[in-house]
């Protein structure tokens, strides 16, 4: 990242983002631990919880991290071991990379994280799951995992920027406020969702104190086609405002040779709207 255009707008803003994240993790009632791993994209913070024969590495989406994903991580921890890194270049507890990560850099980073997980959780079945931007990173990464789960994925198709998205996202980015964060969250969720006020607080903080990044574009066929014939599950919210379900279903079939599961009534944030269902589908074998 260029000088003066880093992830955080000010050092004080970086402290606020990190303090919020640490406080959320410290208050989490699920037994857990943390670790910091040196990678090619800087120091990476990991949250670890749960036990079992399967370890799920979960990659959050744009502007999200482990501290904002605790509902899903709690359900995953009930079903096995879960490891959640804060993505480089996104607000959270990982170090800020020197340059904005591209697909190749993210793939290398993910390989380093997975190597760390294998050393510390040897012998466990390894499931790689990613939401939105995290799904694109997972798609670009190593294929030597036991299963891949893509949740409301970027990377298969380009993001759809509808007038409704612009009306909600632009005011939130230019002049963040709780009401504008709430409006954006409503758009990102299905029609029956109950908004989590902690996420309203987080999105307001993240927009004020960090520079948000746009959704990654569709990855080239040379990257995506490596997964054909491998155990891949694609989950898409019926009301996803960024990656419409029908487009994801078509892309899953044509690009991955698999059938995407539509999550009825859920939106782009299905991981928050129904974390129990998502955790079940992520860890379900077969």
C-alpha cells in the first residue's frame, strides 16, 4: 500500500479497530485461544476453538474478521475444531501488509496458514471454508484439502453493483453512521433477518477508521478449474444482493462442475443470519 493510503486512516483509528476486536474476543464465552503466525503478508492473527477429528479453516469476507464472526465460529466449534485468520488487508488483528494483496499473494499466504494448521492439528480432516472475499481467497489457494466450502462466494462471478447497493454503500463509505451501517446490513441480509447491533457498531467503526476494499473480481478459469472433480460445496443466499443466487448456481455448474445449494430466505450474510444451518452444511460430510 502506498504511503498515506494504508489500510487504516490514522494510528488512532487502527487502535480503535484492534481494541474493538480484542474486546469482542476477550468477552467470547466459548473456550478458545489465539496465535500469531509470520507470513509473507505480515503477522497473521488466528482464533482457535473446539476439538474433534475435523478442523475447519474459515476465511471471513471483506471488512469482516474473527471478532465479527463469533456466531458462526461458535457453531463450528460445537462440531469440531475451527481456525479463523483475520485476512491481511482487512480491518482486524492481523498486521498490515506492505502492499495490497493480489490473488497470487493471497494464495501464497493461505498456503502458509494451512501449513501452520497442519503442523498443529496433524491427522485431522481439513475443511477450507470462505465467505465472500474469503471464498475467493480459498478458491485461489492450495487444493490439497479434504473439502472446500464456498459461502456467498466472490471469485466465481463479478460483483453486481445495483442501484440499491450504491444507494446504501456510498453514503456509508463517505460519511459512516449507525443508521447508514444499519441500512447496508439490511441490504446484505434476507428479508426476515434480525440485525446484530454489534455488527452495526463494527461497520460504522470500520468505515470511519479503515479504507474499505471492493469485492474481488471473478478468478480466471485456470485457477477455478483446479477444483473440478474435488469435494466442493457452494452455498448461496436466495436474496444475495452482491452475487445473485442464480448467477452463482450457473457459475458453480459451468466452472466447478457442482450444484450450488440455495439458502432460502437468506442474503449475502447467511453466515450471520443462520449460523447453525451454515455450520451444519460446512461440516457435513458426503
